[in-house]
C-alpha cells in the first residue's frame, strides 16, 4: 500500500457566525490545495464527511456542493457515520485508492452546527443513537451511562474524568486552530453545571463549526506522511444491545485491523488523536485501542502518562473537548493534524481514532513515515 | 336488577407514589387545619407529571390482569373494556385504547370511555357485568380512574386526588372462579346540576351546599334503598357497606341514615388517607373491603356521580377470594403504607406541573 | 416522536409492561431534548432483564442507583404541545411494594 497524505488543512474550529456551510467548504478546498501545492485538476474524486447538514443547514447533496468548487467537477460522494463520518470518509478514500480507480482524492470534513438553537442541536445529535431503543436519552446521557458503569466497575473517579479535560485544554493552548484557549483546574471541571450525571458541562465536547481537509495520493510524492494501516469496526447501535458496557468493541475491532495492516503494535505509537467527545470517551478509547489496560487508563491519564513526557501523547490538538467538535470535520482534522506533525518531523508513528454515536462505529488510521 | 352467576374474578388498585397532607394545602390557602378535620380527610394522593388517568388505569388494570391469570383466566377472553373518569386526557380518543394496548388485550374489544362524574367507574362496572351476564363476552374489564384537578384555593383542593381501580368480571357458567358474586344492581339518574365542567374549562364548578342533601344524599339513599328493597335485605344482614367518598363525613352520614354501623363502613374509608379519587373512589373503597372481607360476606356498594346519579351493587364474597388473596401483592393498603409525603415546596411544584 | 412512531411503538408495550429488572447503569439528566425538557430532571437507565437489556427513562420524581430493582410501567414520555397526541411509553419505576 502506498498512500500518502500530500496535503492537509484545518480551519479554525469555533462558533463561526460569519461563515456558512458553503464558505467553510470553500475555505477547506482552498486551504488544502494551497498546502498540497498541486493542480486542482489532479483531484480524481472527493469524499465529503458530514453528519447532519440536512438538519443543521437544510442542505444535503454535499458531494455536488464540494465538487462544484473544482472546474472539472470530480466525482464526489458524502459519507456519514455520525461522529465517525470523517474517519469513514478516510476509509472510503483509502479503499478507492487501493482499488486503483483513483490516484489522488480529496477528503473534506465539514460541519456547520451553530445556525440552529441549542435544543435543536441536542435533538440532531441524538439521531446518532437508536431512535427506537433509546428514545428519551440524549447523547451526553448515553456516555454518562458508560461513565456510571465504568466508575462502578473499575473505580474510575470524578477527579480522573476531570484530568482528561484539564490535559486536553492544556494541549489546545498551543493549537491556534483550537476552539478553546482556556486552561481549567480539576475543580473547575468538577464544579461545572451537571448535564447528565456524572458528566458535567466541561466533560462534554462543545458545539462547533469547522472544516478540515486532506489530500491522499497513491502517486509518488516527496511528502512524508503515509497511511500505514486502517481499520473499521461496528457494534450494536443501542447501548442496551452491547455485550460489555465497559468497552467499545468497535474500537477494539478497528484497532486490531489497523495494527495488523500496519504490522505495528501499541508501543510503537507515539501520538494518538482519539475520540474524546466526553471525558469518559477518552478513557474508554485509550483502553480499547490497547494503550492502557482495561480499568487502568483513568489513573494513568491523571498521573500524566498521556501527555508530553508520558507513555504516549493523547490528543495533542486538544481533542474534541478543547479543539472543538464540528462533527463531520473531526475525523479528517485528526488526520490533518497528525500528518502535519509528521511533516514537521515531530513524530513518526501516529494513530487517529474516530467513533460514531455511543460506539456503534469506529475508524482507526495509523500514519507514519 | 337481579343478576345470576356473574361476579368479580380479579381486581386491582393503583394510586400515585406521593401524598400531600391537608394541613399543607390549608397552609397554601392561608387557612388553618380545621378545614381538614371537618372533612375527615388528612391527606390525598398527588400524581407525578408523567402520570394521568391512562397510566393509572394501566397500573390498576395490570394488577387485575396478573391476578386474573392466577385465577385461571385467559387474556384473550377479555373482550370488553369500559373506563369511567372525569379526567380522560382526550375529549376525542378514548383512554381505553391506550390501556388495552399496554395490557395486551385482544383487538376484538367492545370499548368506550364513560363520563358521569364520580360514578363513571361504577357505571363501567355495571356495563361490564351486563356484557358478561348477557353472555356476549366471557370476561369484561371495568376501570374507574381519575387524576382530579381542583382550582388552587378552592375547597375541592383538599380532597381532589388521583387513583384507579380495575375489575374483571366473569361468569360461573364458563367455570370462572368468582371472588365475589354480584347478586343485584340498581342505578338512579336525575338532572341535578350540583357539579359540572364544560369542555374548555380547566376546573369544575360546584354549587356549595346543594351538593349535599339534594345531590349526594338523595341519590345514594335512593339507589341503596331500592337495592335493599329488591334484595329484601336489612343493613344488619349485610357485612360491609361502601358509599362514595367526596370526604369521610358524607359516607358516615349516609351509612347512619340507612341503618349501617361504623364498623360496617370502616374498611371502606380509604378517603381519609388518599382523598377523593372521583371515578375510582367507590371502586377503590371496594378493593379495600375485598382485601379484608371473609368468605360469604355481603357487601353493599353505592357510588355517586354529580349531575346526578348513583349505582348500587350487592356483592357476596366466596371462599375463592380468601384462597386467591394470599397471593396478592400491591394491595391498596400496601400502596397507602408506601406513600411518600411531600413538603409544601414540592406540593407547589407538583401542583404547577399538573396544571391544565 | 411522531404519530406513526408512537403507533408502531405501542405494539411493544405489553411485552414489557410489569416486567422486573435491575439497574445496570444510570444517569440523572439535567439537560434534555426539547420533547422532554418539561420532564427534567429525570433518570435514564440501562436495565438488566436477565435475558436481555433495555434502556428506559425513569419515572418522574425518582432517583436510582446501580442494583436497584425496578418494574416497567406506562407513563407519559414527552411533554406534548397542545395540538399533538399524548405520547405514552415505557418507563422504569422503583419497586416499592
């Protein structure tokens, strides 16, 4: 397999009042082409990652909307897997390149969430859950259930949940594209307003607008970042149908596939962007990806093992929590951010982990030189 | 109207989880606690904002249904359901279809909602008995239920409560094991405007003391006397009496006038703790009596519905009641014992939540 | 929940009504979708029915912890607008008697 990330771009993640969905798309296309320094006509196809533009913006048919940014109208399609849309768009692009049908493709993730009210947003995000089996829940409530279970079974504490948030906000401080440049203490997190016990406001990733894009190519390139392996896992949509509430089996499956393909193991990975839609989600992620033993990650994170100077750097961008979570853009932003770290020579073995809903879908990508 | 081989094969009671004392209601009205004493009611049930006549009917119906199965009943044989209430949630769309779906009753069902103030439940019982007596169906279910609302500050606020009682009727000719045989029933109805509510109004109107002698007492005494005459029974030959309970005083007076003793009435006065549950009231009181009555006990029941009318019934319990009863959980007494009292602040909030 | 969703869901009620379950995990919600905002706060529960699991809203005014025994009941699951149908559904209630 010879797929390189030959261009990467992340727009500012924030409440971008002045920018529409189309403005974000235009910015993403221009930004990634500028980074890649290639002729736009060399884009053979486009994979657009987006969760809910139909609901947020009354605009579907995003493939066409992105394709028309190019004079030659490349074939385009939208990929949706709730919050894993970005990771899945990467997988679709990788498979298209491996098939040989295309040689250079654009993967663009975008979400414009702030044109609707807070309660409408909550209702739209809840569509990632099972409508038939999880009516009356919210997205935070489902992860709160996972947190409640994890705390009861493994003794994960309030303070340990808070330490995930403190760490990621610290990381985001150095990321100019991050939504938040604000440091928090453990007390700040634990005292923030309750959303769904035990998860408080600061345990939850924000509502964000944003775009991220990468260009993947199987043609020779002087760019360093290569796709070494990828994996795709699925599990039941509803929490009530899961085998084990203490883990996200979809993550475990996706990780296993990716590591096998890359011929690497967890100890090879120096940096990982994982799916911390809620503080508990990062704890589950790093356990299910295999970086820490089940039930041990929370304590490890609290002790500084998941930051610079520790065992592995988790979410150097600030993660979903502090960098922001424009849903469809997140999975692509992870790739763009990591590819950029590789291009700058900072790291050589990195992993991106993107989850849909309460863990029904997971996509893992391993990159390196 | 004499009946033959028809009677109760199962019953269930359901009340909300919370109660409020009449003292707290008096405080909220800026009155002293004497009002409560004069009514003889010390607390009443108060429903949660996710409860209504339908949900309470379902709870009572489920308890009755489970007991029906214990008494060798079959769900598919229940082909009739009538529900009486003053607080059906819809003006058009019956409570009963929601209840029957939750209970898993057959789609082959004669079903309608009734309204006749506090006698809508007992009228449902009489209709259910008639269906079974006529052998139109094998088994019939009747429910009286209400989540009664009173205007804050009104006298009715002290007693307007919530509850439901469900009965399943059967016929001995089908080998149904009766718990209590219905011997006779008699109803009266006159146009007496003591208490009314028009469709767009949230709360009922009532005409003060007119609700006493010309309304409640006239009709209860009329129906009960007619039943006693038809069955040729004297009060001393009857073991228990149940009269509708807008408060604890009216049934005591009615019993006295008819010649019943305090002891015959006592087990039925659940109103003292749960308040007036309107269309469920006399039926819930009947469940309380059935929970303690010995075999071969005669029970006179007389409901009252404003507007006005009354339904009187004479039941006689069987040995099977004593046998079946040992298996019963969730009796009305157990539910009353489990009631959680709320404070004044919670009462304000729950009252606002429940407001129309 | 719209009318046809309600209509399809009511076919499932009798399968679960009255069933007993144990609380596996719980969250007390203080923020909800607009359909349920008027019902806040309420618990959301993951329940063990022995042969399967189910997740349900908890009955109003009740708080739950892991290990609690509950019974499945019919309650209102949404605060409906004046012109909408009343949406009933299954909830879990702590066993009290």
